[in-house]
């Protein structure tokens, strides 16, 4: 025996004569506890992904400060330091665990050779507690217990809230989700652990002799004792589950994975048509949309869809439609797309009819067609003035498009979704964009109040005799009539008025010149300081009271929706006072460069159609060509995407990239409401584009815009938003900024490079068309360093047959 002692001393501290694997439980405990500690610290410093809808991670409960509905304080009061809310509370459960008496069997032995004894006074009277740090913490275990009991109540409330779901309308309803069960089990296990605490047992059962006449207290003591017997198991189970609960909230916050063969981005006309086509042969198709299904911007299209059905005028053929489209686009169009569009639009319209679209009818029951600018014959199949709505309804009932970029400008008729997502996503994925400088502006949109800025004011107001006046009340449109229109334009107000009243001998008033010219004239007035108070000019129809005795009644009858629009949205009676209007961004002809037949972009497997794709419209779009564009190329994109999916195996997705994107998307929440908000940056971006790369462009202003866009990019990277992910428009705007900046830069760079005026692009420093610029398209791509690069791509020669059509139609 004595010999053993000598050997032990010689071998040093901690040596033992035991030869079995006595250290295994300690090593196990050490590894598990250290991992837990490392994970908890990491999760606390992350300060992200700790809540998903109504579920809150226990590491962050109570959530003392934050922007979420779970938080106690939105702004940290002076006594709460500005650190991760998890770090504020983690010391309490950590302290409780570290001082737990019953962890000693494994837990303390894992760290110290000689674990401490029981720290509580009852019933032993001689134990004075530990004296050396950190074992001295054992004495405070009881105080940590009080906090632990408080936390149990809070976690219980969190679990209860986990059963209340919020529906789309904001109403709460009771339900059971996996998250609710995970939170509940967490509370059960923590209760088992906490209520079996050795200290609690002493508190409840101290001076047990006196319990004989106290059945409630005795029962409580027996319950605590019962739990106490399994304390070790509760301790480990609750430790594991608390980490699992935190991870669950994180995973739910992260993303769900859903497999599709074809994913359609956007549920406008083109997206839905593509989805129907792609799903025909059993391909698994998913549709992602930014707005509510059925509310896509396509519903705003009123005029109709252009197709050479020849129902009203039998001279119409695809060849005439092709030539009209090419002339409208000033021959920068992708001629193959213009050919396919003209040839296939009639079939797509009849197909829509067969699916149940209720078109207006001719007297003999065929689809009625109406006249529209730039179309030689009546060609627009329509449903009153709500053709787009009918189209979306039909497609939706029956069964990659992601709209325009109008929200890059302050004043736009585009709805809030139009932030260039399709173009920017494709660009960021490596696809080429083309002819982005061609943006179409409509001359008359509302500009005041700000909430209705950009809403279209129909051309019909000018058609009924409405005139444009500047801030000084002067009718400025007579001042600058282009030479090639001079012979067809009235040279005095009286003649203009007679034209609007149906006098066939009178010429049209200058207010009814082409949209691009009218828009430019308005901008010139504003830029030269003669605008209205809110940066537009006046459109006045009320003046006709000088001509007509019952003018107010006449206006209400002829322009009922305009009357209501201004009365309800701006509080203006258009029969008595002028409207304040300005040009509004309406459409972008440029977009993702695609193969004409298949609609595949320059990235294999990525297809684009609708407004986000480019080619069909060239430098300018004809009214009515966009709805038929959606149908023709939606069908083609869907068909070829499905064929591509069948012929190729699905690419693997790099989880690291997804994680990075997800982190970037959620970062605005981490910065919260203390950082600059996204709306300020969006507003600055829109003003930059509106003022410097708008309807009238000059080199110095475009260059200034590019410099400002660079600084806006830095601001956009730092924006913060309050709240959580559900129905949070501020967060959407923060995410949109990245896309808006991409399309804004693409528009600006292309506009700078096009040193001529053509179609939707007007350069004050190069006001004429330059034939050299009619031979190529601008192509924008992302360089290896991430910079935007612009090149020229020669337009391929048109086949003789198509060239002959154009020559024939010109004659
Ligand atoms: Fe383990 Fe109190 S002894 S929690």
C-alpha cells in the first residue's frame, strides 16, 4: 500500500492505479459540454436567424431588445448595453448549469479532478460552502435557480405563442406546427430539469419534520424528489433540446428546399403562359411571384393584344404586322423575334379564346379588333379597357418572366414590383442584357400627391381638347413642332380645337404629336424653370367651358374614369381646374438577350420572356405588341425550358452560395432601424435616374448619374430595416435596391454609349439619328471583377424575304 502511494506521488498529479476506462464519461461530458458552450456562444454572437414567424429561439428568450414582435424594447433603454440580446441573458442559464450540483458526476470531473460537494445549507449545518473560484460559484446556485424559474415562465409563454399563427390578413388563429411542438418539448424538459433541482428540493422540503400536517407541501416535496432522482437525465436531455430548438428556428429561418424541373420567376402574362406550356408533359413546374397571384402588372394593360387576325380589315397579315413592328423599333429589333411574333400571335390569341377569354365581338361573332398607334390596320384584340386583366384571369384559371424596371425612376406608371428583378437576376447569373438605354416614357402621368405619382392620365384627355400649359399658363406645344410633322399639325389653337371636335379638315393640335416628343417638350419646360410647383406642367381640359355650354357634364361623360381618378386621388375637379402631370416611365424595350426561337439567354438553362427579355421591340414598342409578346414568347420559353430540363440533369446548387445570399438578404434586419432606411436610398436613386438619365439625356448628366449610382451602391449595402420577414415592404425595398442599381447602371452606361437619338432614347447633345448606330445592339455583361462591361454586337443581316417585306411596306 505504502509502495503504491510512493509510485503515485512520483508519477504526478492525477495519476491513479485504475486501469479501466474510468475517464470515458468525463471525456464524453467534456466534449458535449464544450461543444454546447461553443455553439451557444456562436449563436449568441450571430444575432441572426433566431426567430421564425411566431417561434423564438430559447437562446434569445426573453428577447430584451430588437425589432421583432417578440422584443420587450424596440430601442435599448440606457441600462441595456448595445450587444446581441442573447449575450444579455445567456449568463443566467449558463450560471445555473455550471453550478448544478448533479452535474458533478461527469461534468465537474471532466474539468476538475476533485468535484465540489453539495452547496446548499439544508439540512446539513456544518458545510460552509466552497472557498476557491470557480467552485465558489456553487454557493450561488440557489440564486441562479430563482432566475431559472423565471425563465421557465417566459419560455412557457413563448411556447404558447408558438400555437398562434397569423394569416395573410393579419388575423391570428390557433394551430399546431412542428415549431410549436419543439418549443413545448423544450419547456417540458427544462421544467423537468429545473424543478428537480437539488436546491429546490431543500427549499421545498427543508425542516421536513414540520411537513406532517402540510399535505400540499409534502406532495410538492415528493414531486421534486421524484424529478430529482432523474436529474442527470433531465439535465442532458434539456441541454440537447435547447440547442436543437435554437437550430430549428435557425433552419426554419434559413430556407426550404423544393425541387422543380422548371422554375418560372414571375406570374405575369408571360410567366403564366410559360408555366402552362412547361407543365404540359408532366414537367414539375414552380412559379415564384413577387406580388399576389393574379395581381401582376399585366392586369394594367388596357388596349389589347396585337395579332393579325384580319377580323376587321382583311388586308392585315403577319407581314404587315412584322413591318409595323420593325418600323416602330427603328430596325434595331431582333428581326427573327418580330417575325415569330407576327406569325404566331393570332394562334396564341385564338388559344386564349378557347381557354375562355371573353373578347369583345364583331357583329358576326368574331374577335373584335381596334386601331392603335403604329399598327396599319385594326389589330388589337381586346376586352373593353381591361384586356390584361382578362388575360391573367384566363391563364390563371387554365393553369420566366419578371417584368420591367419602371421603379428605377421617380415617376412611373409601373407598379411597385417593377424593380428590374428579372434583368438583374439574369445579369448577376452571367446573362447578357441588351439595348438597356431604350426606356419608353408616357408623356402624361399624375405627379401629385406623391402617393399617386406616375399613374397614367389617358391620351384621351388631349384627344377631347385638353391642352398643355407651363407654370406661367402658356400653351408651349406650338413652339416646337418637328419639321416632318409640321404639315399635319395645326398652327393655331382654333384649328386644334376643331380637330378634337371631329372636323376632318382641321389638323391635329401639337399636344397629339408622338409620345416621345410631347414628353421631351414637357421636360424642357420643367428644366428651364417653367414647370408647375411639383415638377410637371398643367394638362387643362376645364378650359373647354369657353367653347361648350355644358362643358362640365361633357367632360364627366367623355372622361369618367379620369374625373374619378383625379377627384378621389388628388381632390381635383378636372372640370374646374387643370391637372398637374409629367412624363411617366412606362416600359423598357431593352432587357435580357435571348435566342429568338427558344428564348434561352446566354446562360444555358436560363430562359426569359416578356418585358424582361429584349429583342422584339427594338428602340421603341408599339402599343398592343406587349400582350401578344407575352403570349407568343411565354409559350416558346415554356416549351424550350421543359425540353431543356428533360435533356439535362439538374445542376447542383452550391450551399455556400445559398448561405451567402441568404445572409445578405437578412443583413438589413441585423442593422435594424438605426441604419439608414431603404426608402431614402430608393428615393435618391429614382431622382438620379429621373433627372439625369430621363427623357432628355446629355453626356455630362449621365456621367454624373454613374458617379451618384456608385455612392448609392455603398449606401444600399448599409441600409437597415425594422420588423420581421412577413409582409415587410421596407425589407422588400432593401432587397430591390440591388436590382434597381444593376438596371439603373445598365441604362446609364448604354445611354452614355449611344451618341445619337433613336426611339425611346433622346440625347440633347446628339439630337439626330445616326445610321452607324442602327447596325448594332449594345450588350451589357458582368466582367470577371464584377464590373459592368458594355460591348457592341452587330445586328445580323436580315434574310432577303423579310427585307423584301419591309421594302414593300415602305412603298
Ligand atoms: Fe442541478 Fe440544481 S442541482 S439544477
